[in-house]
């Protein structure tokens, strides 16, 4: 089996690529290498993959890659993914997440593939109150430009299955964390600021709740779906490990032996969903998959990884600081 991975130099995509290589799969990576993509994540497997620096919105180039490589399976991770950036400017999210997905689906339809795995997100469901869970048939109700763009990509994939018979499976994972995550997301932000004894900004009161899935578990779930999943279906991929943001922050501070006085509450972001919680019974029942790594183990591993890879993390922080300086000036 030859697998083509879009966004394969990104956070979750690179974990999938590393596992694909471990499984001796012929692996092709397509990545635009925006700020969120980094070939450093693939250094240990670089000699065992084929890599194309490419924008998925470039249909001619995507057609060329598909014709040359003839992949059996497409795993589509590529996306603009940061909610805060989508609030500032939704255009790149519509371009990449909606138009890019449509182009990939068109090329897959024209040239032919055995399977198209469309990676969505739990954010397409909107928000929950204190109780309840999202099921695969819960109506989509996204609330940020990012989640709207991902819901559009999600529905496009299912439309291409229904309308054209393209063999699409939709995957909706919960909040991923772990090694190699770009330091604009909560977990790496907290780790790096705590190490520098800097104030740690927390939106609102920190009561917002997410379901935390270790990145290696997410990638393993996608492999199970490739091997056993039913065409046309949607699979929630969650851990059952739900935590308040404030509790995630406190866990990291405890591991690093840092004071909770570093926590600084800031104005909540617009449209901030209160809670996400996935019901993952379907993937457990049909495919026998469940997450292996609980939150306590996963967050400990993550903190230790960043401590051992500070040069990479600090270089990304510098990039991030330069970006926000430009934003504020404009």
C-alpha cells in the first residue's frame, strides 16, 4: 500500500508519517511548509519517504503528484488550524481548508484512489454545556472561522462519497497534544512560558473544557480506520480524558515545579466554545480501537520532550513573536 499524506510535516501529520514508516508503508508527503510545517519533524524518516513541497490548492501540481506516485490511500491532514489566527483573518482558512480539500477530492475522483481519509475535528460540532457528548450523527454547528472551514471540508468529503461514490471516510479527533506541537497551542505555550517564569495567559476563567488525545494515539486510530473502517462512515476519535484548561495548566506547572502565580487570566476570545466531548463508542465497537495513553502520562511525556528539544521550540517562539509584532503593527 502506498499512502499519500497531506500536511505530513505538520504536528499530527508527521506523527502519522513516522508511524507509517515504522509499518514499512511506502509514504509520500505533500506539505506547503507554512509556519506550521517543518521538515525537522521528519528528519528521522527523511530517507524513507518521498516529499513534495506543494500547495494543495494548486490543482495542476496535485494532479502531477497523483499521476506520478499513484497512491492507494490519501490521508488528508493539511489545514490551517489555529482558531486565533482564523479570527484575525479567515481567508487562508477558506482557501486551504475548503478550496484545498475540494481540489484534492476532485483529483482523487479523476485519477482514482482506493481510500480517502478526511481528517476533520471535534470543533465542527460546536459547543456543549456541562453535560452530554457529541455523536457522529450530532448536527454540525461550528462557531469560529476555523471550525466553519473544517466543517465545510468535512461535508465536502461526505458529499463526494454520496454524489460520486468516492471512497471517503471522515475522522473527527479530539484535541491533540504531544511532541512537536507548534508553540501557539495551549500546552507548549504553558511549558515554554513557565520555563521562563513568564505570565501564562488563560482565556476567561480557564473553565473551558477539552478532551485531550495524545498525538500517537490519534495516528494509531487513523491506521485502524484505514485497515478496518467502513467507506462513507464518520468516526469520532477521542480519549475520554476531559480536562478544564486551568487544570491542564496546573498539571504542567506541577511537573515543572513552577508557581501557579504565573497564571494570568485574560479577556476571552470571541466565540470561544465552552466544552467539547466526543462519544467514541463507534470506533471502539466496530474497530476495537481505544486510546492507550492517559492524560497524566501524556502530559508528563510532552513536558519532558520539550525540555529535551528547547532549541527547536525556542526557534518557533521567535517566529511566533515576529508574526504577532507584524499583526499588531498592521
